[in-house]
């Protein structure tokens, strides 16, 4: 059974609402916007190939590397235009969820 705290103000899109938060809601992990300069691993796996190197100019949608996860090869592509600042992985590396794969300028 959920227990509710006192009424509080919640603002969504500039509109104020009066609501009650549960304790679980108040203890949630706050949202942190992703850094557009980092390409993070979204699923654990093994790096099979790397298609770029430091200093390479890339466009949105260009392939960066191939990640093998659960016996499938997944092509990781750039989400923005930029230049490769740092390549944090190489073929054969085992990566975990949330690990930085590439840093972009």
C-alpha cells in the first residue's frame, strides 16, 4: 500500500498542478540529460570492429563501430556531426552498459 506525503506543487510545461508524491517517487534517481559529446554503450558486449580513428570527421548516421551482443552484430552510428576526440575502445574489448565508447568534439 502506498503512503502519500502532504500535497505539493508540480510544474509541467509551465502549468502548476497540486499533487501528492509517494515516498518511492521522492527517492527516485533524478534524470540527467545525456552528454551529446559522448557515445555510450547501451548493451554489454564485445567490440568487433572500429570504423573510425582519432581526428576523423563524421556526420550524423556515420558508422563508428560494430558491437556484438547476444550473438548479434550491432552497428553503432553517430548521432551528430563532429570530430572523433577520443576512441575509448578497440576491437576485442569487452564493454559494459553505460561505458564510454567514443568522445566527439
